[in-house]
């Protein structure tokens, strides 16, 4: 049930963006997003191999860090999309 709602909503938002930005501009923006996410993924993967985590001491609970990062990233993306409207 929730998957259908999210999928339909996502399709409506993408269709709106396509109509508002025109097809070429929308494709360039999508390709740019994919490239940026790919570069960030490669950088984080390289960082995992380079950083020595045994020497790093964190007082902050490590389990919350991915959730906070995802929350910040999601909110920044939504703010940028709202400003573009």
C-alpha cells in the first residue's frame, strides 16, 4: 500500500519536473545528480580504506551518525527542490 503511494507520488513529481524544466534540462539535471552521488560514494568508500578507525575515539554514538547524515542530506535536497519551484 505505502509502496504504491510513494511510487505514484514520485512519478507525479518527476512528471511535473519534466514539464517545468523541459526534457533536455531535466535529463542534464538527473545525470548531474547521479554523477554527484556516484562521486560521493566512491569518496566515502576510499575514506573507509584510508582512515584507521582504531585510533579514532568518538564520544558520540556511532549508531546515530548514518541516520543524521541521511536526514540532513534528504532535507537539503528537499530545500533545494522547493527553492527551484
